[in-house]
């Protein structure tokens, strides 16, 4: 499969401090890639380097098979849309007036502007001044600006930032249409892991500037054995049986983490052999948020 973005040995230093040190980052064409990490991990800096807004100290960034450099920068950026650190707009102008400015700056036909407005669902609000938009409408306007040239790659930094649940759902549905209906590859960051889990096909997790995991969500969960919940006639006695394991006493049973299939069978047999009735066994897969905390030791992004 064609790589839309390929990064090798990317380093960014500010003085003596290294803020990004990524050995490898690969985003396949046509996927939605979630770029995750705690605050200060280097997410926005990496995205800005991909967009040539920040100059790398060392390393190579390839986009659509071409290295991003002074000679290729303009041609590559013409095929990229972005929304970094919130949308930029003139609040005293209407939504349509802002889009008309983007039309001139990007030199795109009017039909592109009309289509972008339709995609983000702002058709009935374009004559309002942007200062009267809700936060969700401003975010959607930012996405419309980013996709107005119908790029092959779109980079979205916190596209659901500040949105209420309804706004998050609208943004999620919008992002999911971009690869499927318009052939765009999406790279997005978000601190709302539950939303990311519903959208992305692959993820990269960065911590202290280093990539600590990259792959599909399925691969991440497969590498981390699920927890098994044992509902028994005597939870306290069951808990004592497995006190050496990563177990947690629940009201009607015991939850044991990171069990392989063979270990699960052993635990079930041990419960029964100890004269405890085993009522139920349930596999409980860790959420993306739980896995994130496990990998980074951070409770939030």
C-alpha cells in the first residue's frame, strides 16, 4: 500500500532540549491516523514539521513519495489541507466572505467552495458573521477551509476541541466521510480518546518526543491481553487464590488482567478445584484510554 507520509529519524531541538525524536512514522494512503500523546509530547511540533511550518533539526519527511524540502514545499502543500491549533478566520466577516478569501488565496474554483460548505453542513449559516457562530460551527468552517482544495492529505489538530457531545458526533461523521467519499488521507490528533477510538484505522502514540507505539488499534489490543472477569460463589476466596496476579476484587467476582488463553483456563480450573462455583467468565478488552494510560503513565492528553 502507498505511503502518504513517511518519517525517518525526525529530530527537533530547541537549544539543548530535544522535543521530538521519532525514529519512524508511517501513514498509509486512505486511512484515518490518530496521533496521540500527553500534553507536551511533541504532537503539534511534529505536525508543524510535516507542514513545513517548523524546520526539523534533522531527519527526513516524505509526503506522497517526495521529500519535503525547499524545492518541493509549494507543490506538496498544494495537495495538503490543515487545521492546526484552531481555525483562523476574520470574525467580523460572514462565513461566506471568509470562504471567498480562501478561494482567492488557494486559487480554487467557486464550485470547490460550495462543495466544501456542503460537506461540513454549513450551507444555511454562511451569511452569518463568524463571531456569532458556535464553537462547533467555527470548527466546521475551519475544516471547510482546509478541504477547499480537495487535498490528498488533511492534517487536523484537535478537531473536536471544545465541542459538546452532539458537535463531536457531527465532526466524527464528517471525518469518516473524507477518505471514503473524497479519497483524502486524514492525520488527526485529539485528547478525547473515546472519540478517536470510533474514528481511526491506525494510531501512533508519542511520549516525551518518542514514538512508543504505531499500528492498528486491533494490533495494540492484541498485544495487550484482555482482562477476564470471573463471577463466582465466593469472590473473597477467589481473590485470595489469585493475590499474586494482577487481580481486582469486585462485588460479585474477581477481575484479573493480562491473562493469556492458557492462563485463563488454569484460573478457571483452579477456582473449580478449590470448591468455588464458577458462574460466569467474561472477556473485558481494555479501552484505548486504558491502553494509553498503561503505555504513557498519563491520565490525560
